[in-house]
C-alpha cells in the first residue's frame, strides 16, 4: 500500500488571509516543479544503477589451501560462496604451480553450487582461482594465463595460498662446478605423471652425470634436475655421450624455465633428444622456443651417434641453437644442425636451467626397459 505525500509547497493561490500567513508560497509553482524533476531523475538513475551493479555475480573464498608446489601426492579442500549465480551455473577451480591446472581432475572440473555455496578437493598450488561459468562450459586442463570474465565465464576470483610458499624437498647435487636441485616428487610432463626419484641422478668418479629411468613400485621413475641459480643471457653448453639409443617414448631435455613467467610462456627454450613416442620418427632431436604449437617455433633434426655438444646462445631478441660432433667449447667441429629463432624469444626473469630425463605418453611404443644417458659436462659463458 502506498501513501500520498503532500507537496513541499502548495501549487495554488491562498484563498484566505490566515492561509496566506500560515504558509510560504513561491511566486511560480511551475518553477518548483521544474526544480523537483532533476532530483527525481537523479534518484531514479541511482536506483537503476544500484540494481544493475547488484546483478553482477561475485565469488568469495571461505577455505583456502596452503601455498605449496603442486603434485599428485597432496590434496586439500577449497570452498566458498557465490552471490548472483543463476540455476545451472557452476564453479571451476584452477591451482597455479607452473601453469594453471584445472582441479581436481579434468573430468571432475565442474563444481555444483548448492544454496550459494561450493566446495571441492584440489591439488596444491601457490595461487587458486575460481571461475563462475555457464552450463556447457568446457574447462581447459591447463592454461598459462587465466581468461578475464566474458562470454560463458561470468566471474573470476584469484587468491594466494595460505602461509609462506612450501617448495617440495629436493636433494642437492654438484655437477660441472654448479649446484643442482634434484626433484623428489612427481610431475605431469609429456602427457604422463612422471615419478622423479633422486636415486636416478648421480655423478661418477670422473665427474660425469648419469641419468636413469627404471621401474619403482610398478612405475617408471625418472630424473629431474634444476640449476640452483638463474644465469640470464649467455651461452649454455651441454656435452653428452650417445643419445641415439634412447627408446621412442624417452626424452632428454635441457631447458630454460621460469615458474613465474607465464606471460612469456615460462621463458622456456629447449634442446631435446628423443622421438616423442613414435618409432617411425626419423628425427630424434629438436630445438624449440615456446609455445611449440606456433609455426616456426620447433626445429627438428637427426642427431648422430657418439659424443655431441649442444649450444644455446641467448641474447636480446635472438636464440641461436647448434649441435656439433664431439666435445666443444666454442662451437668448433662438424655441425650436425643449427637454427636461429628471432620471434617469441623471451627476456630474462627468474628462469633456471632444467635437465629432465622422462617418459612421454605412447600407445605405439610403450616403454619396456630401463634407459640411461651420460652427460659429460655443462658449461655457461656470459
């Protein structure tokens, strides 16, 4: 029910003397009406704007997991609320550790909203993101950068994990005069959840680095080393013994990688040896800058048996790769392959050199036996 409200001023002439003395009457009633209309218009606009802003959905976190390096070994609960969600809309969670990984698994990534609340398990990450999405949305398993709200993504909220960042324990290893950190937990690389075991990396009496892939608890265990410090622009040199004996699903990689460099595709540049799971592949090595799916970002070639030295010379706007026969410091010797990238070359950040010996997914040629490689030397020239 509504009540009638008297006008602030009477819009008529007084009929008696007492009436004229008891009230103040403006000379022009129409001027009062004109002065009142803008106020009414402002009020109506503010109401409409307020209603419109309230219609935007928003996401709030209630339970936030710790900030920690990701892996399959550890999960936690993440939960929150949503306001302004419509029926059928759902929540998608991503955890940030390297790339953004959809949680808890790609086939379980659409989280229902019940009475404005949502909850799910998640693997750990340094940051967590919640997206409110329309029905029929298909989340990507991994992303370098999260999309802004648009189209089927109605809202997005990012939060840092709780507490100081927890890094998985590593085992120190000295090789070629440098300090390395040997990974101790599994990671999704090459379409496979590779188990990385520090027992698979060691140096011999002559100082050469041995990397091995072997069975452990009915799984293939691999090797993963990270240089302790970032080196930036310069020349990276890897001298290794024969890699042509590797089985088709086995890959050896020397790569630059920055966990925090998503905007530059993690500053990843690669020297890789392997057939990527395809025994019919005539090329067994490649140079690359990321992303690999951009035409021209991968240069495959056939490496040769025996000792080979691989070079990456990194400078502003230019990444020059070369492979030469035998042990070499300055690129002298018979050239097997060389390639120069001038597009998509990253700038320095927090990148470090990785040495990875791992297994890729392969239906054609699944791994059947142990593999081992020997790296004689790693060098860096500023």
